[in-house]
C-alpha cells in the first residue's frame, strides 16, 4: 500500500495478467483436443477433395446411383435408380444398404449429389477421431497423433474418400466401434454394432464372422460360435431371400455362373489358386501386411480373415486391392490392431522393440505420402481451381439440357446433372444393365472420357456417328470435348 498526504492509503496497482498463448506445451496437456484438431483437419481435407473431384469430373456413376436413391428416400419412397435400369430398379435388390436412409433429411436441406460426399467426409473424419481417441486411451502418448494422422491419409481411407459415395461410409465407424467393443469386452455394445453392420451391406456379416473368430481364439468360444452361426445365417437370409425379393430378376446378382463374385465351388477353388500366385493377389496381401505393421501380432487381425478369403474366392480381381472403396474397412481393422499391439510388442529375435517401433513410424509417414498421391487426392485438390476451360465447356453444354429431361450421359457426367434430370449411363453398346436398348431424349457425351477404356479403345466418336447417321439423333451443341445430342423424333 502507498500512503497519501492526507494519511489515507491507496491500493497497490494491479498487474495485468498476460493472455495465455497457445503453445505445444499447453496442447500436450489436452490430448483429446489434439485428436479433435486432427479429425477436423481430416474433415477439411476430405471436403476439399469432395468438391475438387466433383468439379474435376473424377466421380462416376456410383455417386449418381446413391443420389437417386436418396432422392427417393427423401420423398418417403423405396430407393430406385434409373442409372441401374430404365425399368423401376429397387436398389435393395442390388445391395442391402438401408442404413443410408438416415441421410434422407439432409436432402430436405440440399438435394445435391455433393451432399452425400460431404456426409461421407463427416463419417470418415469421425472415424479418424475414433482411432485417435482409442490410441490416446491406450496410453500411446504422442504416437497416438501420428497413428491418427497416418490413418487419415492412408491409402485405404484416401481412396474411399476420393471415389464417389458408398454405404461403406457408415461401415467404417460402425466396424471401428465393433472392434473397440470386442477388445474392451463391452458385449452389449458389440452386439448392437454387429446388428448395425447388417444394415450397411450384405457382405458386412463377414466382418462379424471375423469378430467371432477373435472371440473363439481368445477363450470365449461359446459367444464366438453363436456369433459366427448368426453371421452365416444372416448372410444367407440376405442373399437368398431379402435381396432376391426386391430384385427385378428375383435373384442375387453376385453369385452364380455368370456373376462377377462367387461362382461354382470349382471356380472358387481355381480363383483362390490363381489369385495366390498372381501379382494382384500377392500385392493385396502385402498391402495388408504393410498397413497393419505391428498390428500383425494382435488377434484383432483375425477380423479380416473371412473378407480376405472371400476376395480370393471371387472371380473379379477388382476386389484384390485397396483402390476405390475396397480397402477402407481393412485399413480400419489394421490400425485398431496396430494400436492394440503397439505397447506390448516384445521384439523379435535380435530386433529390439525400439527398432520395430521406429520402423512402424516410418511406415506411417511413408504410407501417408503414398496415400495422398496414389489415391488421386492431390489431383482432386487441384481440381478445385484448375481446368477452367474444361469446366466452362462442360457447363455451357450442360446448360442446354432442360430440367426434368430424360438423358443418357457419360459415366463421369451423370453426377453433374443427376439432381435435375432423369439420367442413365450412356454405355458404348447402347443398352442398359438389363440389356434393354437405351431410350433417351438427350445424350451428353465426353469425347475424351476415360470411361470404358475409351483412351485405348475409342468408342465415343463412333457412337456419335452411329446415332446421327441413323437419323435418331442430331448434334445440337459442342464445346471442346463435350457433345450434346437430341432425339429427332424419327
């Protein structure tokens, strides 16, 4: 205190407190805030990729198919898609994915195909946050942030984020939840998660069967057997009863002699042998090994076994890889297994634990760089601002198509007009997936499309010549690489 001339006292002047600065030391005491920031960063990245891919014309007909389904769901109707067939085609008769109906209210706000990809970005970002949260909970310290970031930009996740929209957007967070519940022995949550997986897609019970394997080989045999039997029963119910009920041909299209999935027993056996000695099969297994890393020691990797076996049994080599959306669920399980095994790896022979952990960190860093580049994410980001002339030409031609018109469009153009027209894919052979001749009033084509092997086996210009020479269509507009034809009425 200070005395004045009058003998009174004045209070000591108060010192101003300095504003607290955001520092790494401050952040390290709040690990879940860092986890959240990484997840938000992933959300921003995935959202930018969404709009870049759409503008750059790198999304295909799958996005359009789901968009048409959401248009139906948002109007309280069954999910139909004109892209799949010109006759009414219920998508529940193709794949059983009723869970996507949860997104229908979003279409009341913005009925646009990009809304689906934004929703997918949110679901993937939430999954990234879940992985980071689990790693922190396991006490991995700063390594948890590296694992979370590595997962966010891994090849499997980035490929799915760049490639259209799929029901797997729901499958990833639900599967991560199920694996966590399995590891922490939260049986009620595990059962609920398994029920939710059934609503994602008819092949998700294979992951349930993998969870049953983990239960069986970790001493919980009865629970494992019951869950395994249920997974088989549900799969058979879906592919033999439920999906055929909704299918226009009364069957499940991915099994049988002419299917791209499972054929006869002898064909499945031959496929396994062929894939095991082929480069796609070998590289597929190597990708799983490299992605899991230390996680190979964890029994949680048993979760992927049924799915991997199915991939090798299938006739389609597209399933052998992490490209498109086929690797995102495998990546999710691999990272959960990595977290599970990280702090309890004792080393191997003369290789110390420290050496193994260091190698795993480098794998995460390298995998992130590869994921960004190999997935096409960098190209999608460039698509936000580049290719201005291409976009201008496409927009100019697209503007000539009347709202509500019946259009056959290139596989990479359907998404541009799917929300204001009735659009189907213009196949080179000019029939839809059911074999019916395409009936469309307008045809919207890209001469330089990469669809259906056009770069090496050009088909667009011959198709234009065929349609115009027959007198059925006439060219009404062309700008750059884009051509618009209208039916003549003859």
